[in-house]
């Protein structure tokens, strides 16, 4: 993956717009793919890399990576930690950054919870948090 990235021209890798392919975008995508495929050690590594590259001035992007991490926690059996992490991420995110994409990732955290764990109070509280009408009217793709 990174060997292919290294062959991209500098004007592509330096471009942080939607038309470029920056190193942080590479690690963000790797985090998403590895999380969804269940390659959890690789996902965690990609999350660490992405979080190291996203500045605090990009809270929505950092929140997406943190929601990947919460999903990984849930998928490894750490339901309480995963739900707690996802809750903290959503509650700490300004309303303007609570887009449909963020809520889609937040909902994916629930998808990883085994059926026998869904009756936990923390899980029900998290479901209620997701049911609140707070997604931003901003770009649904972000």
C-alpha cells in the first residue's frame, strides 16, 4: 500500500483537498477498510498513524478515526470501552461536525455488538444518543 503511495506525484500527495491523496487520507482509508474487514491490529496501526497526522483543527476527521477505534474495541469484546469511547467522541464533537457520515460511523459501532450484549444500559443510552436529531445540515459525505 505505501509503496504505491510513494510512487504518486508530489502534487497529488501534497494536496489535502478532495482531489489529492495525502498521507493522512491514505491512513484514514486504511483505518476504515481494516476496521470493516475485521483486521483489527492493522486497523489500530492505521488509526494511530491517521490520528498523528490529523491536527486538532480537523475535529470531524479525528472523530471518524476515533469511531473506527470504538468499533474495533466492540469487535474485540470490549463493549463497555467501545461504547464509552464512541459516546465521548460524539458528545465532544461540536454540532456543526455531527454530519450524517459521522452518525453512520457511530451506528457502525452498534453493528459490532453481539446480540447478547445489546441489553446493556450503556448500549441503550448510546442508541438514544444516536436517535437525537443532531446531524449537521453540512455535507452528508463528510
